[in-house]
């Protein structure tokens, strides 16, 4: 169950990424900034290409496609052009 967003538990989903991914503390950065403890979420540990939210989003897109009876799925990532 998704504690933060329980509505996600009601959506169809195809499990593609490893999770949950770990959180790691960044003590030197926290010390350098003189602030609170800072964490980084290790989305590189999803086991899915470059990791991150794209793999998680694809889990829900695939769930919806299967529910709709799709036999082909095409996805496109639209991003900023690199100069």
C-alpha cells in the first residue's frame, strides 16, 4: 500500500521496477549547509534503465493499457532539446 497516496492502490499496475528504493543520508552536505539532515532517494536502484519516475509511471500506463485490452503500447518522452 502506498501510505502517502492510497488512491494509487486502486489503479491497475504492472510491476516493472524494484522498490521501494532506499533513502541515504548526505551528512557532509547537511554539515556544509548547516541545516537539517538531507536525504537522497536512490532511484538508480530501481533496476529499470535509468530509473526514476519514468519506470513508475510506465507501471500505471501498462496497467491501464492491459485493462483496456490493448495489444500494442507506444510511449513517447517529450523533453527539452539539448544544445
